[in-house]
C-alpha cells in the first residue's frame, strides 16, 4: 500500500478498505459465493448436479479413473503436512487457484480411496488432478520467499 501506517494511519486505513472493497468486488464478479464459516466451505451445494457433463465444480474420482480420458490433462500436486499445496514445480498455490482447480475441501478426502492421495476431476478445465500427501513440512526444506 502506498500510504505509510506511521505517517497517516487514517489514510492507510482508507486505502486498505478501498483495496478490500475492490477485492470483494472481484471475488463476487468471479462467481464466488461468500460463506459464513469454514465448515460451510466443506458442505456440498444441494443444487449442484451430480458428476457428469454439466458439472461446474471439481469432484473426487476413484484412483483408477485418474488420467483415463483422452481429452483431459493429468496434473500432480503435493500437499505438505504444514498445509502447503504445491504444483509440479514446487510453487505454492494460492487459495483462489485451489478453490477453482480442485476445491477447498480436497484435504478432507484423503482416505476416501487411499490414505496418501486424492484424485479430483475438473470438467471445466478438462484436467484430472492427483494430490499426494507428503508427511514432511514444506517450510522445513524450502526457504520462505
């Protein structure tokens, strides 16, 4: 932010609130819905159709379904014990990307089919994702940036 907190706390707060409003508008325009609690993020939308041609959000698939569709790409992510999700280049993913790619509840699906991996299909992107759990902490062997 451009306003200096110590020099002018009122201007700093005004700028912060303005940026927050811009961010909220961007989120709203992107089609995200606000929820009241983290628990609500894990609940399924009862109006969402079951997996199939009209699916609009990512869903869990069985491991044997992973990378079986000709027109879908396969992508592998790693989920570290300290809650950091990284892509194939070991770059951490931001929450908006996680939400649209694999869904925020992906970690709750470890153990559905396999204790250390989750497979998710995103029909909008034509991508199958494999998320593999790593029991190490990302912060233990990656320098903070």
